């Protein structure tokens, strides 16, 4: 028969290992978004400067423009809808309207997403 001290010891070790594993995973959450694309020589493979700077490129069709261009509803090529809220610093190609295909550069600044630019693209391009 196993003693109670052995059972408690095994359970304690299991809890410690699980908490260390969770801490290691949490530490990797703010890692370089391109880290998995580095080669042995530390060069970036398939990760451009925008991705390194945390800039997301959104491409899709404008479904709606609201409030004189205060917000744009865009259907991405993957079928997901996203709302863009440009500000005074956002570079926007003139006359973007419903049905236009656009490319937007969005950077996450803290908890907010800043729309850096919105430009019209001529035809549907693969993401």
C-alpha cells in the first residue's frame, strides 16, 4: 500500500510542473511575431517589415461607408467583416465607396488599432 506522503509528493510535483508550463507559455505571448520564420542565420524568411512592426494588412471589399468616412465596413477575402475607424492622420485614397476593393494598413497601439492608410486596389488580390 502506498503511503499518503508519496501521493502528496507526486501531486505536488505535478502541480509545480503544470504551473511552470503555463508560465513558459505566457512568456511567449509577446514574442517576436516573426520568430517562427527565422533561419539559423537569424534572417527573416516570409516576414516583411510591416509584420515585424506589428502592422496588419487588410484587403477586401468595402460593404459600407458611414459618417462621411468616419468608419468603413470591409469584408476581407477570408469572408470575415472588419470595421475600420480612420482618423486625421490616416492616409486615404480619395473617393473610396461601397463596392471598392481596398488595402488598409492597421497597427495595434496598446489596446487600440490605428488605421495608418486605406488605398483603393484595382482588383481582388489574394491575401
